[in-house]
C-alpha cells in the first residue's frame, strides 16, 4: 500500500526528523547505500550532537560506538526500518515528494545541520515542531527559488 501524500500543513517536523533526514541525505551523497544511510540517520538523531555532523572522516569505529550507544539509549536495535517508522512513515508522501529531495539539495549546497536548523527557523525549545508548509516556505528561496525565475534584465 502506497503512502498517501499528506498535505504540507498536516505534516509535523521536529529537530529529530531534520537531523535524521539531514544525516540520511548526507550519507547517500557520501556514497552509502540506502539502508546504511537510513540507519546512520537514525543513529545521528538518537545521539544528537555526538554524531559530529558535517565533519569529514568519522571513522567506522566512531560510528560503531555511536550506534552501540544509541541502541543502548533506545533499548532496541536501530535499523533502516527504524528510520522508516519514526521519520518517513509519519510524514506520508510528503517525505519522498518534498522533505528528502529538499534536504538533499541543502546538503549538496554545503549547509551544515545547524545551518539547516537556522534556515527552517525551528524553535530551540524542546519538542518544537514546524509544519511541512512552514518548511517549504522557509527553504524555497535558498534552494533555487530565485534561480528558477530570475528577474528580467533591463537594458539601458
């Protein structure tokens, strides 16, 4: 059964979702396969700041230690399915249609996780959320909204 695309104003996005998806997108762009990338996204979101996002050269040993610590914290095994259940599925079709492609563009543009948080203006308070509509509105100018429709040049 295919997930229905939720209307953007019916989608709730928190820092956990942003961190998990940012890390997932970054891992895909770094060449990891989809399953490993989703798993890495979950580990980063569970571990939060310890994931050392944006830093090149995190060794496999560091990742293994983070994964072990995250699993201990969650009291469960972290898999790609965990990502689907806790992030992608709750957004429905909005995740694949809007959220992930947008996050990939932000990563490709060289934005750090902290820069993405600032861009989408997610409140710093614990448990804060924004709607999918707010997410789309806040990122559209930074990922080429202006490039798609440049203002006409006037001669003279």
